[in-house]
C-alpha cells in the first residue's frame, strides 16, 4: 500500500494484534481478532485447535522470550488477505523453547504471515519462519 492510501480495517486489526497480543502479552486480545475455529498453518499445535491454538502459540513465544517485540516491515493487501513481513526480536530468558533450555541469547528473525479474513475476523493464517536460523541463533546447532 502506498503512503497515500488509508489504512484498512484488516491492517488496523492486525496492528492491534501485534501490539497487544505479541508485544504486550495480552493473550485475551486474540479472541477479538480470530474466529473460534481459526485454522493455523506453520505453527506447532501442541494439542490445541482453533483460536485456542493461536493463543497457546503466542503464550509459548512470550513465555520463552519475555521481551519479545515484533515489528511488521512490509504490508501487502489483496482482497481478503493480508501479507506481513515481520522481524521478531527477543531474549531467550524464559521457558524452554520447544525443548531448548533458556540460553540468554538474543534473537532476531524474519518471517512472513498471510492472514485470510472473513466478516472482519481472521479465519486462517499461514506462518513461515526459518526454524534452522532460529535454532542456530539459540545455539542449538553448536
């Protein structure tokens, strides 16, 4: 989107999700943004489904990286889909991260999310991030 276009309702909803849920850790904010039977691709379910899966995934990220901060570097909107290229930064000073004990290491990793909207809520999301790069930054490959 060029700087001259107004910010869409979908982007405003996602900006709020990034700030409240991912950056501040307000896990309840996810309920306002996604439908109960939300489908998530590319995130580890850990036995949860729907919006509860999304909430649990964010909880794991925040618990492992308490200072997590995600910035969206690029937005692309087409119809009912919004693509975000993001950079996540944080320190692995909290819980184990999928079996990797807290390392105290700082991470900076980029990724892409595509969110599909219906009736003003996220119904499906595709998440892509280089897990090998993250594992390397955490020292799991040393």
